[in-house]
């Protein structure tokens, strides 16, 4: 993710709580899952409506 977006998260009180989630999503999970991170995220988002039922 672009560093400008992280700066926005940190500088805007309304979005500051999202910084940790964005960091986990963009850095930690990508490091753990490697090349499969994009495929897993795509699959999860497309199956989210089914999981909510």
C-alpha cells in the first residue's frame, strides 16, 4: 500500500483505528502468504456474501 495512505490513517483521527488493520492486511499477511495473498484475498471477498448468510 502507498505510504500516503498510511500517513492519512495516522493523521486523521477518524481513520486512525484503521491503521493497524491496514498494516496487518498489507504487510503481515502478505509476508506470511507470499504470492498467494492476492488469490486468497480475492477468494475471500467473493465468498463473503455467502459467509454472511
